[in-house]
């Protein structure tokens, strides 16, 4: 009985497998044809006959090219590309990390750039805010040496007070903008200072302080480098008074301890200090938090005993000093670089930090350089800049020597970390000023890689340069010494020189191309007709982009056909027959679409950067003949260039 059923069961199983396979095949066919059908349906919106035909041809070409690509993927890789729209691998520049895009991608792409939104608010109300930058070592393992440091930003609106408190961290504060009254309380007395833009002050851990913005209009901005004492991952702040968002640390003591400490009944202590019994604090003031409003009279009284920061010296042991009180260490017409090191000021010695301020004009470039020991934390105060930072690519094996370039577009309140020994160049795209903290500052040396002064390359003997670089020793020395400026230079000197030369010479007549066998015949075609032919030509643009620069300028009528033929001719002998067959098949497919007896304009746009493999179609998009396009490519463009962009 079982033997008789077995063939039947086997037959049913085979039928089942066949049906399932057919279902998958139908689903795949429907999916593939769905894309093709959608493409065809999109052509129905084309009113022009030319455009309608071109749209249909493009849909069919895309379908057929995809089928060819699937067939090619199953074959062995070929040494030369076939004339179908398959991307051509090109030599890549040094691996580049951009600080653009989403937050998640930015973290992976440039671990050294912290945009301003990486600060999270510790406190915020209508009078100001306190923000803390995320931990440096959470951004990247490359920043583990900064795990003991945090960056704080404080903003106070006019006539406001940051309430008295102390922190378990050593502080170095810099006034970015505005005016401030900083008061530091000591066991027996207090020190109060008037601070302004560029002033720096060290605040030891545990020192009670409060900060006032006495200005009538300008917001006070302060940047703080903090080194926590107890826990590197966390800043602990202790406020004396209670607010709706912050409890007084005095409330942590027991009733008996408070009564013994103040020699007063707890009921009165509670009412006066904490406002929890009897006369309640004003509800509005309790909602203000740790930043509160002051009256003009209160500010006037608090300002009476404030001393100004030191203007004559930068070596004060405990008083504030101004970054710009001395002469800049680097200076010219394009920028100024101020810096104070632990050797110059004892306040910075304990934390082993230098502070610097840089002011640059728009278009200036701070020449490539690196710091021998210091890790620099750069904070943009005003303006924008493009930064290039060069390191060695991270790999599991330490032997890797591949150079990696990190790019960042910096704007106000952005932070950039520059690791020690990493070369960096800063291009000011607007008027720019920034502050910086340098960690591990003692005996740090800044080495420039270009410019007349402090250039480490200029001190290398010619004999060493001769074996180190491809050029001769004489050429290398001449190249290194060509830059006569130092520290700050024009970011685009060659471009400006050519523009100035053009202005001096005036408007010049365009040079005629050396070989242009296509003279203009009759009136130029209507612009709409050019657009139609551009659409027709788009069906074969991908193939044209596979070709290199043509040996002869395009002859207009059959340019695209010639590009395909040129590609076929370049095939090596081993694959010549294969190329010939595919080129012939391709031309057969487009025969009814491409109007080869009419002039077809260039496809790509003028003035955009283009890979070498795209130079065959580099030119104008609409309205200019192939002959004119060829002249533009050869550097003899006319005023029509603008019309084609």
C-alpha cells in the first residue's frame, strides 16, 4: 500500500516545487517589469514627439542595460570596461572624512568635529543658559586622552546673575564676548574682577564663585575648560541657595547639625535659607532657577569693589589677564595669533594648558602646521572656516601608513579637536576669530610646513630632499622657498593673480580653436529644439561618458555615434570582436531614436568639476553647438559659456 502511494506523493511534491518556483519567477518578472512600466507611464506626460520617443528609448535602454549588467556580473571581471553605463573606478585622493550629513554619519566621518548642537543644556531660562559639551572620549577612541576634560558654555543676558556655587573641578574661563563681574570668595575675603572680551582666569576647584553680566545690551558669553577632580565623566555643582530646579546643598544636613552650626532654631533657618515654612519666597523668583535678574541699583553696588584685569602684565599669579595684552606671536596683514603658555603665566602651570586667540580676515589661510605635544581644543567665536586635518588611517595593524584627511566646515560655537602631531590648515571663509585651549602645553613646539619663517621643511638639507622627493633637490628647495609670506597667507593667490592680470589686459578676443572643421551653417537652431536633442542624446550619454577625451574636436552631426565608435576602436585585440558586436548591437538599438544627421549639443555643464572619464561630454547643456563646446573645453570659451551653465 505504501509503495503504491510513494510515487503519487513524489509527483505531488514535484508539482508543488514547480508551482513555488513559478510563483517566485512571476513575482520577480512582475517586479522587474513594474519598474519598466512605471518608466513608460512617465513618458505619457511628454507632449513633444521627440521627447516622447526619447523617453521610451531611455526606458528600453535602461532595461536592456540592466539585463546586460546582470549577465556581465556572472562572467569573470574584464580588464577593460564594455560600452555600457557601468561606473569606472578612478584613482582616489587620500581618504577623506567630511563633517556633513546626519549626526550619526558625522560621528563616524569626522571624530574631531563637535558642532554646536553637541552641547546639551544643564540649565536654561529666559535669563541665560549653561551648556556642557558631550564627553570627548565618547565621540572617538582617538580622544581618550581628553577623558579628564570637559567644555562648558555659559551665556548670561544683560543685568543677570549666576548664583553662588562651587564645583568639583579646576576651571579656566575665557570671556568670548560681553562684560562680566567675577567674584571669587575666600575664607577671609573675596576678590572681584571686571572682565571683558579676551580675559582669562583660573578658578581652583571648590572656590565659591558668582558671575554677573552688568551690561545693558550685550549678552555675556563665557567658555570654560573644566578638569573634574572626583569623576572625569561628571561635573558636580553645589549651589548655596535653593531654586525650583536646584536644591541647596545645605539642605542635605540634618536638623541638629544646622541648628548647631548656625546657633539658630531650625524653623528660622528653614524660613530664611530654604523658604519652606512661614514666609514663602516669591513664587516668580523661585521659578527663575540658577540665573536670576538683577536691578541696576544692585549691579551698581556689586560693581564698586570690582578690579580690572591686568593690562600691563600677563604673569599674574591669581589675577585675570587678557590674551591680547601682549604682542601676537604670529602676525601680518591677514591675521594675528596670540598665545599665553604656562611658562608665561603661573595660573596655567597647574593644569598644563596654554590659551590662544586667533583673528583672521576673510580669505586668509593659516598655513599647515602641527603641535609637537599639545592636543588643541579650538572653539569658534565668530565667523566660519574650512579646516583640513591630516592623520594616519585607523587600522587594526599599526603598520598602516595610509594618510587620512578630515574636513570640517566650522561655524560659531563649533568645537574642533586637533590631536598632537596632526597637521592642520585653517581657511577663513569669512572674518574669523577663535579661541583655543592646548592640553599638555609644557615644552610644546608649533612646526609650520610652509612659509618663510618657522618652516621645518626649509631646514632640511638639499641632499636629504633630493632622495626624499621625486623632484631634484634644487627644484624642491626652490618650491619650499617660493612662499615669501609666513603664518597667514592668501588662500587663493593664483586665482586672484589671474583675475588681476585679466583686468589689466582688459577684454580679450577669444582664441579660435586649433582644429574646428564644423563652421556654423545658417542660423542657430531654436533653443527648444536644442533641448529636444539634449533629451534624445541623454539615451547614450552614459556610453559617451565612458570615453576619454577625443583626439579630434566633435564634428557635430554624428558626435555621439563617433564616441561609441571611438570606444569600440580602443578595445584591445583580445576583446576586439566582443566589443565590435556589442557596439553594433547598441547602435542598432538606438538607430530609430538618435538623429545622427542633426547636430547634438554637449551634455554636461560648463564650470563644474568633472572626472577625467567625463571630459568627452564636458561642455554646455543647452543652446551652444558642439564646435563652441569644444572651444570652451580647450580654454577658448566665449560669453556664451554663462548661458550654458
